[in-house]
C-alpha cells in the first residue's frame, strides 16, 4: 500500500551553492523519507484550515514530479523527517518552481 505523505511548506530558500531548499513539515502523521516522490502541489483556503475541514478543497492544484534526494534537520543530514518536525528538503525532478510558502505537497491524491 502506497503511503500518502503531505507536507506543509513553510518557506523556499536557496543554499549558498544555489540549490533550492524546501522548508517543510510533514503534517499527516507520516514521515518523509529519502526517495519519496511528490506528485501534487496545492493550496488550501484559510477558512478550511481554520475550521479544520475534513475534506478541504484543494486550490490551484498542479502536477509535479519531485523526488526527495536529501533531508536536513538542524544542518544535519537525516534519512527521515518525522511528523511535526521542520526540515529542509532537497529535490530532483520537475516542478520545483511551483513550490511556494504556505502550499502543500503530496505523494498522492
């Protein structure tokens, strides 16, 4: 059974070497691991978030294909980013330009 991982993106920054780092938090009780493939990026309405809507409407949902290549927490490389922990995610693939602060990325619909 495929895991459905969802990450809330807090920020998108560039490293000193020019790599894009997605600063995010896994938020559905499932950890992010190296090799995970994210295929959706979307936003949720503030109303749905504040009301903790069970099945919120996904706004501006777009396909991406981004594989986790590296994870860093407190400038240390790790193999897994646990639920609720903020970390830096390094990706390879297509769609990194669509990732923005306050969006969500997901491994499946």
